[in-house]
C-alpha cells in the first residue's frame, strides 16, 4: 500500500497516510488542526507489511567484464 504525503492548507502541517490507491483521492483530516482542506502527492516510499517504512539496502555491483576489451 502506498504512503501518501499530505499538506494541510489551513495550518501547513505535513503528514503521511497509508492508503489504498482507491482511497487516495478521499479528503483527509489534518491531525493538527482537524481541517479537511489538504493536498496530496505520492510519497517515494511504500509501506511493507504491517510496520512502517522499509527501504531496500543499497548494493554496489561492479560492471560486467569482458575478455574482449
């Protein structure tokens, strides 16, 4: 399920919500001021399992070698 970042237009608070894609266009309530005047954009992270954020570890892979070069 994607994490969506929201920003409240009333107080400026930025918050995240884990939502189904079908729910992503629904109005969200600001946890700070209670306003539903929020805007969203897709977060770069995705929720995995039942916990919080998860990121794949960085792996350095050397370029392939060729005996012809």
